[in-house]
C-alpha cells in the first residue's frame, strides 16, 4: 500500500464521521466574508433548500469547509478530490 493509499484511507475514515460520506463530492465555496470569488472547498450540500449554484456554506452543509486562499487553488483541489472519489 502506497503512502497516498494510507493517507486516502485515513482521510476517508475521518470524512465518514464528519461529512457522513467517506468520499463526498466536492464544490468550491465562499469561506471568507467579503471575498469576490469562492476561495474554499466543501462537500456538496444535499439539502433540497440549498441551490446547487449557491457557493455559500450554511448550517445544512456538511463539514469540512476548507479555506484555500485562492479561487484557482480551490478549483484545482475540488477537481482533484472529485477525480479521486473512484479510487480505492
């Protein structure tokens, strides 16, 4: 087992507890008040009242919301994590 596999398993074990899914779908989100572009990432919110195009984080949203300090970096990390969802 590679080091990446070890870290992936550890992260998925933690996400299963805090996000209610071991491999959630990720989205970019607003984590800093006043930012013009979403500079964070968070699991996609499954609440029917949360518009999928709304990048805000509300109480209904699963944790964690992670600040990336860059919209480019947030886009990359969300895409990277989503592409990793199918890995074992």
